[in-house]
């Protein structure tokens, strides 16, 4: 029985997102930390089991061959930068992702702090975001976020790799982006325009009928179907964040999927357009400032990884 990382968990009230780059020579220390993540979480969670503390770790494309010998996950590659006519999704550095979440910020912060201490001298934290649940599970734009997530078996099938990549069955992929909102522009628009931008009613959180939704609404642009016509799903665990003094208000997007292709198709629709000019209307108010793709290994892989590459690099499998 493969033990997966806890991707599909009950909704959290608080989260810390840490993205780090591994320093030259820090590989062995990082490998040791990855093997200790599960026990560190258990020790911290013991203080308050009701806090539902969990952690998911992702590993980036550029560092994979520095940490592990042997094969690579089939879908692991650097985040693909997108440059549309009006909007830009940048690709930013990131070797490790720590997604720490729970129902209390104190235990979440404590576990994230421990990871930061263990990374000293081995890796550099290049992005840190403290997320929180806003009123009624809404984002700072005032809309409920994540209500379209799959549940139960469909959620597991949507996020966990299957027999298509047998060496990494039970793993997953995650894409993270930090979006900053132009709150003055958003609050200056009418309720009708806001609802048309999202494709849902704001108060009731009811998706509009297909013949009412604007073709460039957020809901329409992010609806992806497979060759059989069935909708392809990802699991979003987005969180609002902000810095009042800097007037920085945003949403931390984090999307887990069985293959990064599903999320990448959504992003291409958003930034490049399903058709010319039909980019996601929400980008008129929200700007992506980061973008990174990670593979999420199984818990078994982290606790018993492949050997480290040889010093001469002969065991490295080059990144695509």
C-alpha cells in the first residue's frame, strides 16, 4: 500500500507557503530534512490534534537530479512562462515547496519555523506567504474560492499519479502562483461586472447557466475537458494573504493535479486566451508575480529515497 502525502484534507483555516532554492553543497542536508518531514509534523501536531496540522512537500525540476539518482517523474519540468498580448505569467525560481496548513496559525507557523531552521546553510527561502481563511471561505475579492473542488474518490483520482508513470504512482504535481489584486480597481466596478468576471453570483456563490456566463469569465476559461468530453479537475487550496502597510492584497494559488498538463491548459487559457482576445477577465484586476511547478513525491519516497547522485554527476538525469 503506497502512502501518499496529505494532499486532500479537510479545509484549513491557516497556511504557510515556503518556496526555497537549494544552495550548492546543501543537497545532503536537504535530503535529511525531507526524510524527517513526517516525524516533525507528528511531533508538532501532538500539541493540538484538533488543529489538523498537515504538510505537503514538493521538489522542483532543476534540483531533482542533484538530490536523487535514477528516473525522473515523467511530467516534471520548469514552470512554463506565458506571455500574452496583455498579461504575463512569470516563471520564478523554486527547488522546494513546503505547504503547511491547519486550523490554527500558531501550530502551522511553528512547523514552518522548524523547516526554516533546518534549511539554514543548505537552502535559501525565496518566497514566504502566510495565508488565512477570509469570511465565509471567500477570497479578498469577496467570492467563495475552491467550491468547485472534486471530493472523495474523484479528488484522489484527480491528484494522484496512476499506472501511467509506475515509478511515481501515488505522487502528484503542484503549481503555485502568487497573485496581487488591484483592490481599488476591483472595488470601483459594479456588482454585475464582478459577477460577470467570475461567472458566479457573489452572495449566493451559484454558478451562472452556460448561456449567461461570459466566454472570458473565470469559470468558463478554467473549465477543461478531456478527449472523452469529461471535465478534468484539479484540487485548489488557495489562500488570501496581505500586507496592509504595503497595500499588498492577493491570492496564493496552489493547484494539485495528477498531471501538470491540466493546470497548464487552464493557465494558457487564462493568459493566452481560448480564442484571440478571450483571456481570463480576472487578470484585469489580478497580476501573477510568481510561478513554479513541483513534483509531490509519495511519503514512502521521502522516507526512503533513491541514493544520492554520484559526485561526478554520472547518475544525474538532465532536466528536459
